[in-house]
């Protein structure tokens, strides 16, 4: 009878060991994910990635550096008090000789409400043009529009 009592103990030990390994692997995956791979800054998607990251980080000066002069003048008098999105995901890029369209999925969340936090996702597009051989954002989706840090018009 002693041998029969020991067999379930071994099964329990193997089961707990397996669960422990799965938890360790899951934690490793979560912590090793890190930041997304930076895209080429010379590409339209790379410019949108850097611009969006600057907006989300609140670095309006850096974000403004990716805007065309025309986009900077459109900012004058605009409301800039909206919280930045939580995530921006690349959907597609359409590149032409002197212009490009980068479509993104924008995820925003809000606290509160009768059922707890809410998450809203929308798809929108950036318009980019080449200025002196470099891609610049000519129009950004409203949730990613930043005006602070943009030089004032004379």
C-alpha cells in the first residue's frame, strides 16, 4: 500500500512542476517583449512610428519636428488637451514617389463608466510628403494631432 500512496505524489509533483515551467515561460515572454522594433526612419512607416511615439510620450517638440510647415500652420488655434492614445498599430503603407499614406489602428481607453474601463479602437491614416528628400507628416489623425511645441507663425 505504501507504493500506491507514493504514485499520486509523483503525479502531483510532475503536475506542479509543469505548471511552474509554464508560468516561468509566460513571464519570460511578457518581460522580454520590450519595445517594438524601430522601423527605418527614412520610410513613411518609420516616420509615423517615431511621430506617434513622441505624441504618446508627450514629447511635442520631437513630434513637431516630423510635421511639414503646412501641418504646423494647421495647428494654430487647435485644441490640444485630448489624452494621447494607448497604442498605435501599423495597418498598411502605400508609398508613391513624393507622397505616402500610412494607415494605423489607434487604441484609446478611458477609466470609469458603469461597466468599468472602456477601450475604443479606430482606423485612420497619416498623409506624408517628401520635403528635401525626407518624409514628413502632412496630416495626422485627430487623436495623434499635436500642436504644442510647434513654432508659432509670424
